[in-house]
């Protein structure tokens, strides 16, 4: 009876493991028991007239001086992110003795240093930034009532303790200032004008919250920004505070600056009542964070000092990481914004203010990060907007499904792209793009360049299908995994100089198949098939699932080989096939783990059930209950521990697993434990073999290009079905009998035959 | 090495060839239905005048279990078998009585209600393949005669005779061991010993695919033992094959101390391990037999089988 308890213990363990995760508090932007540093001092001077040219390059170094302490120290700082106006082109952190962690707390990026104890340390954070001057954007003259919500939702309208947009005096004042105006541009302008006229204050004359500043009509940039935010919100315009830095050469600057962003229905526009900027900002403004937040938070009682050192820089110095005095950036590599740890699924973007073109880059693990970094940097130089979608998985199925998900979530970007460059190890990237057809996305004049190992006929079919579905200008297919950089050169030449793809490909010695108006075409007798696939895609039939079905006969033939030619004995004829399909969704390693766990527990439970003497049907039902409990438990475990493949378990075929358990038990009774284990091993072996075949790149495209392959498998099955040869394992079995067969036979039974 | 592999290919019968050339060609579907049900086999053999362990009782519905148990209360020794069981599962052998209790072959005691519960399980299909409902057969107990009985660890040894077109081709004795738990099945760990068809003498032992010379539990040598009533065993196997009209089958014969050779079971998909115990391949025998005409008389066919075995054995 003991083994019956096992599944419940497993479930209990899962539940217990899940509890701490539920009770953990969600991480706040800054923990509240720490010292908060909002700003050092205020700048009162009105901003200088915007500097020309409209592009500023700066190097900024934040230095945090942490005194020696025996206590655990934590320092958190909000650091800038790239947005449409500013680009962070390089980051470097030096913090001897500290652990460093960077995380995105939407919409901000938070850097955090921790140490158990520390000697006196200077922590530095270097930034290379480029700031573009925003031209004064006209505010739409729409009625406020019809203003769409900002993506952040209600947060941009909610009052806070220091931005009291719901205080009666704020509401009354907003009402009075706005008067009868209902249009967005009038409301924002009148409220901006009102707060811009406040008397500046260098040292905070009192509490700098919205109500106090409104009453005194005097305040710091922070106080006035809070007031404007509160007034805008009270008038029904979503608004948020921005904390930033005014850039200008300085050795040690503590002062930060605050301004406001108001939502105008499609974008946030900057308003700086203290600096006197309406709907525009000069290149000397660097936004550090959004929201009414402290810039720095550190452990209470530890006296952390900070300062920004700012230098104007040149494009070469910033973008090419040219070594100068201190070398704030690593040399030899162009800086690109990149998270601390490389994730399997990532999206990177570089935006320029006036792009000449935009490019979507789809890559997998076969493209090294250095190459994509370089392309992003070059795109930047050539004023090309670039979006990079990467999914790094060895498993083809995972790669394809994640790339497809990335494509789907970036549809608007892809729709606008002039060029889509796909570089995957095989045809996974192309399949991901076929998802565009499902959504009826037309790429119009855009070019698609796809590189990856695929056979020419398959590439022709797949490329024609993509061409037919998305109607791009051209589809260029490059067989074999070519280095991405020549392809990029090819694309860039096409985009910037208008060089025809075919010509450029010849120049770079690339074996390219160009599909388009004048390019290669599918043979006319194959076109109906292509149109059929296109109809399927348009009807939302997932092509990958369809091809998986078409691959099944091929692996079924594989099973026939394993049984008839090799002589493997497995549980159920096609059980291994279905188990292998399950492996695809979980990945091989986890698939094997799950299989062994489930079958192991199942066999133990089956042995326990044997004593209850149940009928076969109810026994099987109980086994299914066990299998689902284990699968559910593993799924929860995956959720708690963050193991993705375990979450895909739900597709693991439960009934098949129950049958494997039952077959195991049956063979254990009939053939003995050793034989049953041997059969389990054979089943697993065959399942793994099938998995490796199904996950093969070329196969999917093969059945798509030549569905008649199925007839060949049938012919093959007929041939094997007729085969009478000795199975491979039978050679082993009979070998010994033949070896010392006849000699002994004569010795033991000398010719005593009744007749000779 | 290469020569040996070539001989495997040319002389040994593999599963593929067994299925194609012999099962499909010589065994009609109807024959399987008879052979896969022990009760049907028994009546077919009875009708053909082949000696079988007597069928004492049949229970084919749960509500009849009580009646059957009441009749069993008077019996001292018997065997309970599921009609569609495979591999010896679900068989209970009762060898004695102690007061109200039944003594199993292993020495364990059973109460009447344990037997009734077992009967219900059998009827529910616990031991039948695919979980189909089943019937319970009550059979006469077979007591092994001493010659082969002395070579068995508990249980009953049997003689598997492979019969093709009504002619015996190869034979082996199957001996229960401790590992096979008193059952004679080779894949459970029983020992197979080849028998020279002409002399009825045992030749080589094999267990789990490896040669053995002595019984692993009893230590007695396996070869050179003369199987009693050898000619009767062979002619009984031939008549059993005639009774079910299967062209290629394995006949399991037991030697009862009181009644002599009895046919215990038939197998329409005989395993190929018999080639290991005899250290010779089936193909030369079967192919010669397939090409020649077969006499009608039973003893002539036994003689033909013996002659073939001798010819093929000495031809090389």
C-alpha cells in the first residue's frame, strides 16, 4: 500500500514548493524601508536655446561612493533606457566587491548593487548616449473626452501623495484655468503657461508637493512639474513625471531635473514648465526615469554619495567606442544595448530619428551575438531602423514556434519594414514568416531575404508560398547557412543604393534563389499544390501541425524498420511514435525525464493496484488519474521553478502513457521483469530515434514540397511487409546455436538412427 | 564468424519468414480461434480422439461461481485455468486438502472464498488479453511421470513438438525452474532441452539464450536422458495437429504418471527458441518437407519426421 501514497506525496511537495512563491511580496520599485534620494539640488536657470545640430553625443558617468561598512549594503539607481528621443548606446559597470543586477521595472530600468559588507568603494556606471532634439510636435486639437487611454492605463491619471490630482483645491484651480476649453491643445497650453509662470526656487522653500507649490506659486523644478502633472490629471489629461539630467560638461553634478509628459492620444509629449520647453526638449535633456520616484535608494544609515560626471562627446567616440582618455567603453566592439544575461528569446531594436529604411532581422542560435550587434550598430550608422528578433534553441520545433510568436507580436514593425532578413540554421525562420499569411499581412514592396539549410525544391515551394501569401517585392532564398554579414551587405546595398538583389548576390558569390516578378518560378504543375497550401494557411491551419501529420507515415515506416529489420520489441506498435511527438513539445531531455517519472510511478502504483484485484478497465482509469496527477504536478512544478518545457507537458499523451504502464505490467507478468525493462528501453530508444527524425529540418519542407513522398513510404512499407530475411537481433540470438551446433550434435547423439 | 552469420541466414527460421512463409501460408484464421481458447482446443482434440487432461467443470458466469465452488469442495486435487489466459497467468494448481483448506503446489493454503474471488477475477478478464470476459476451466491435475519430473523444480515439464504439415520436425523438453516459478515457459526462465527426434534422447540445454548443461536448481545433467514413450508423444502431437487443421504449430505434450502422454496446449504461433535447444535451424527441414508429398498414415508421418531429422543432421 505504500506505493499508493507516492503520487499524493508528489502533489503535496509541489503545493508546498508553490506556497513560498505565492507569499513572496512583489518587488517594489524601491524597497520602502530604505533611504530615498530624490535629488541633490535644483537648477533654476532657464534652459539655454536649443543647441544645433539637433544631435547630441554625451558620455555620462555616475559615481556612487559607498563608505566602508560591516553591514549589508544595497544601492538602487534608476538608469535611462532608449526611447524615441534618446538612445543609450553603451553601458559599462564597475563595482568591485558588489553584486550587480539590472532589471526592468516598467517603464524604468533599475540598477542595483548589493554587498554583504563593503570596504570604501566607488561604484561607477558609464553611459554613452545620443540624444535627438524632438521637433515641436503639434498637439492634436481633439476634444479631451475622446482621448484614447495611454498604454499604461489608469496609472497616469491616478493621484499620489505628492501629486494630489484629486485634492479639491487642485481640481478647482484646474477648472478655473481651463475655463471653457475642451480641446486637448488648449487645455495643455493653458495649464503649462500657468505653471511656467511660477517663481523659481533654488532651495526647496517648503514641501514640494503639488498642493503646497500651487498655493505658494513658487517651487523647484520638481515641485512645479508635480503641480503641472496634478493639474493635467485633474483636467483629464493623462500625465506623468519624468526625472532626468540636464547634460552639460560637469565634473561632479548632483542636481537632477524634473519635467512632465502629457499623453496626447498617440504619444507622450514633453512639457518643462521650469525650463520653458513646450512639446519639445533640447538635446541636453536626458530622461532617467518616469514616475514620481526617488532616483537613488540605499540602505538606511549608510552614507552613499553620488555624482554625475558629464562630457560632451563625438559620434565616433560614442558609436564606435573609440578609445579616449579613460576609455569609458570597451574597445573593438560597437556598443549596443543588451541585457546582462542572454535570454533564449530576445528582441533588440535601434531607432533613428529620420530613418531611411527599416529592417526586421530574424535570427536563431546559429547567428553569433557579435554579428547581430554589429549589424544593429551598422544599421544605426546608415540611419536604418532595425528590429532584431532572436530565438536561440537547438530544438527545431521550439525555435520555429518562438520565432513565430515573435513575428506575431511584432506585426506592425514587420508591416512597415522595407526588408525582412531571416537567418536561421534551417527553414524555421521561413515557417515563422508564414504566420504572416495567417494574418493576411501584405508586405507590398518589401524584400525578404532568407538564409538557411534547405533543399532547392523545398526552398522553391516554401519561397513561392511565402511570396504568394505576403506579396513582397522579392523573396531571396539563400541555401546553406551563409555568413549573415554578406547578406546584410547585400540588403543594405539594395536598400540604400537600389542594387538589384541578384546582381549583388553574384558579386558576393552567394548562391541565391530570387523569387519575384522576373525571378525564378515554381514549375506550373506544382503551382496548384502551392495554392492549396496557401489556402490552408489563410484558413488558419497551422502549417507546422499539418506537416507534422504528414511526417507521421515516415516515422511509422521507421518503426516498421525497427521491428521487422532490427527486431526491436516495443510496447504497442506505434506507441513510440506518439511518445516522440510528445518529446517534441517538451524537448528531449525533459521528455525523457517525464517519461521515466510517469512510467516509474505508474508501474509502482500498478503493482499496488494488483492487490485490489480490479477489473482491467477501472485499473486503467486509475492509472490515467495517476498520470494526470503527475502531469499536473509537474506542470505546477514547472510554473514554480520556471522550467518552460515542463509547462508544455499538457500535450504529453496521457492515455498512451497509461497504456505503456499497462503493457509494462502485462509483459512483466508474461515475460518477466527483465524482458519488460528491455521492452521499455526499446520503446524509449525508438521514440528518441523518431524524435530525432521528426525534429529534422529538411523533413517538414520535404513533405510540403513533395507530399507524394507518402506514396513512397507506403511502397516501402509493402516491401518491408513482404521481407522474409532474418532480423538483425535474431542473428545475435541464433549465432551461438549455429557456432557450436553440429560438432556437439555428432558427439552427443552418435548415429543411433533406426536407419542409416 | 562470417560463415556462421551466413549459416544463420540460410538455416535459421526468423520471425519474418515464420510469419510469411508458414503462418500466413499454412494456418487458416479459423484455426487460431480454436487454439487461443483452451476450452475450444480441448473439445476439438477430444473430437479428434487425442488424449487431454479431463475437463471437470466450466464456469462461464459470475452467478455460477457458487455452484462450481460447491462441487469443488468435494475435490482433492485440480487445476483452475482461464480459458483465454496467456503465458500461464491466472493458473492455480491445487494438489491437496487440509480440512477446509486447499493446498497449492507451492505449499500455500487457500480458503474456499479465496478460490471464489480468484474465479471472479478470471471471469472478469483479469488474465485474458485485452481484458475480455473469460471462462474458468477446472481440469484434472497432471502428475508428472518420474523421468522428466526429476528434472523439474516444482511444476510440470512438457514436451514441445513442432509439427509442420502433420509431420513432427523438432522437439524440446521444457523444464520449470525456480526463476520461472514452476512454469515451463522459456522466456520466464525455464530450461529448454532439445530432443533427438529419432532416439528420443535429450541433447543440449538452453536457458535465456545461453547453453546450460545441468539443471540450474537441481544440478542434474540435462543431456542424454531418454524421454519415456517417445513414439507415443510424437504420434500424439501429429494427431493433435490433424484435429485442429493447422499446418504449422507447436504441440505441448505432458507425460502423466497415470494416463501417459496428454496434449496440454496448442500454439499456432510457436516460438523459435526451439532451434536454440536443438542447435539446428528449421529452414532446411521445413523447406524439404514443403517440397514433398506427405503420407496420410500417422506412424508413417512420424517416421518421415525422424528420417528428415536424421538426413538433415548428417548431411553436413
